C-alpha cells in the first residue's frame, strides 16, 4: 500500500506537470508519450500488489519495457545510446541474476509466495543464503546498488517528467520496494540475523550511499547531480532494511515515501527552470531564486528533506533509520548516515546559496516562472513534503504493518 499510494498519487501530479512541460517545450510524439506513461504506472501498481515473486517479476519487466520509449523519447543519438544502456542493464540484471534467483528460490522453498517471516528457514546453509541474497540484491537492478547503477544517470537524457517518473514515482521505487519485500518476506529478518547471511549488505549499501554522494558533489549539471543523489538515497532504503531491526524496516518503508515526494519536487523544479529559463547547469543558477521564487522555494524544501532537516519528512525517515541502527549498535550504519548527511548538505546547500544569495550573472535574461501547471505541481509536492512530516500517521501505520511478529 505504501508503494501503491506513492505511485498513484504522484503519478496524478506528474501527469499535470507533464502537460505544462510537454506543451511548454513543444515536445514531439505526445500521444505515444502518455500511452507509455500510463502503461508504466500500471506496471508499478502490478509490482505493488504482487502476491509472489513470479507475478512481481512479470510486472517488473513491464515497467522496464514501457519506460524505455520514454527514456529515448527525444530520438537523438544521445537518447538512443542512453536507452541502450538503460535496457541492457535493467534487462541484463533481471535475466542473468534476478530470474535465476527466483527459480532457485522456488525449487528450494517449494513456493514463491510472500510470507511473513520468510520461506527459506532451514532450507539453505548460511553461505548459500548469503550468495542467494547477493544474487537477488544485484539482480534487482532498479535499486541501483553499485555497480548496477549506470542506467540511472544515463536516463537523464529523457524529458523531466520521465526523470521524475524514473526517480520518484515508479522505476527506482519498484527496485527498493522489491528489495524490502525479498528481505522481509522471502528471507525473513530473523533468519538473516541468526545466520549473518545479510551482514555484507550493510557495507555494500553504505559504500553506494557514500560513493554516489561524493560523485554528486562533482556534477555541475543539475539533473545529473539529482541522479547521483537518487543512487545514494535509494541505498538508504537498502541500508535500513539490512540493519534487520523492526524499527529500521519501518524506516525503510517511510523513506520510500519520503524520498518519492522530496525527489519529485527537485526534478519538477529542475524542469521548471529548464522550461522558463533554459538553464541546465548549477553554475548558471546565480540569483534565479529571485526570479523564480515559487520554484526555488519548493526546491529548497525538497533539498532540506533530502538532507534530513525538520520540518520535512526526510527527517522522519532518517530518525527511524538512526534509531534502528543505535538499537542494534550498528556503528557502520550510523557512520554512513552521519557522513552521507554531511555530503547531502554539501551538494544541495550551495545550490540554494547561489539561487537566493548571489547576484545574477551579467547578461542573464530576465524571466518569470514556468507555465502554471508546472508551478502548481512543484508547489503541491513541496507541500506534501511538509505535510508528511506534520501528519505521518497513514504512512507510519502502513510502514509498521511491514513487520508481522
């Protein structure tokens, strides 16, 4: 329900946004764009409500195939090359790793149903469990665990509504959602904790969190910086699940929603800037907050949520992760969250400083806000980032339902 609610709600907002963006930029082939858009959200809802690994795999692939035409929408040489990377990595990881892992699970356990407590207890040695978990984790390419992350920055060539769909609404969320489902309902957190088969995942997720944040610091292109931020933030969900405490699992569920509403705000703002001012680089954004106050105000809220500053929902999910790590005395996870938070601030706060406190560059053209549908959408998701902090009840109840003791 967490994933389904996030995907369906934000898809509506993203559709409104895309009307202003696609028309404002005179994008071609808008009918086929919206057809693939609709199929993609159907695939996401299918993933959300799958009762077993087989059904989830089918809808997981529907999501991959339906978003490929969106990634290559511009039909340029760069778009087609990026589309090949996108398809090769996502289909390759699915067919070479994820599908064999699902088949082996079915053979060993005799079922593929998602079951509270897992289905593998007493059926495999700790070493075999660790290997199977690794095949699952790297086979779920949409979760972007390094080194299976290259498709995500490559997909930034797509129109901004597609970037928002990929990074916040459907694709990456399907990845981390599948990770949480596999850990909780296929392996079971008790089994992984008792055998130590999942201990390595904390280090793999932590490496991805820190490394992607460092790479993000070096990006001048706004969408690429946001892309590497997404790689890092996704591994927060994996890290929280890998801590293997009930409260950290709740944090993983919360962060699926928190990241979705915050990151879609940031991508909406990037698209608004491109539509109104045709700017794509962070070094070009000096003083833009004065000319686009609604857009950059919303961007500021989304950025603060990604850092984890109250009163944004990003603080809530990080609080649960930290609490889970402390309750388990997992100092590696605590260190990763602390260091990555500093890095998050390092690549987001300079953007806000330049936008609001620096003077506009000489020769920059005066402009106002983007078309109304774009501004309404970006303000709506920014408001959602604040509202989920103030009223977390629904999402928190759903997240607590992940753990059945």
